[in-house]
């Protein structure tokens, strides 16, 4: 799924995959799952998320905040602490 996300970014210029995403429904679900695991991890709860995986997703500009309606905010780790 990570390579699919990289492909999505090359095409659209961001990692704000909608859910549902008609061209690749599993990608939208996977992106949402990454955000859920991240929130769990940041809340100091048991999660499969790791700092290494966070770094890998950040390296491609992953958006930790999901887009809502027409408000497309790009969230990074730093934004989460503001």
C-alpha cells in the first residue's frame, strides 16, 4: 500500500487520499488506518505504529489529519503539537 500511496502522491501532489477512493478503495482504507494507528500511538496506547514508520510516511509528506469536506489541511507531526 505504501507504493500505491507514493503513486497517488506523484499524480495528485499530496497524500490526502479520500475515503472512499474509487480508483483504489483499499488505499483509502489503508491511509485511514495509518492515521488511526498514529493517533493511538501518540496517545501512548498499544499500537502497531512505530517511529520508523512515522518517519517513512513523513518522508513522502503524509498528512496525519484527514481532509474534511473541502478543507484540505496537510497535517504533520509538528502540526499535531501546536
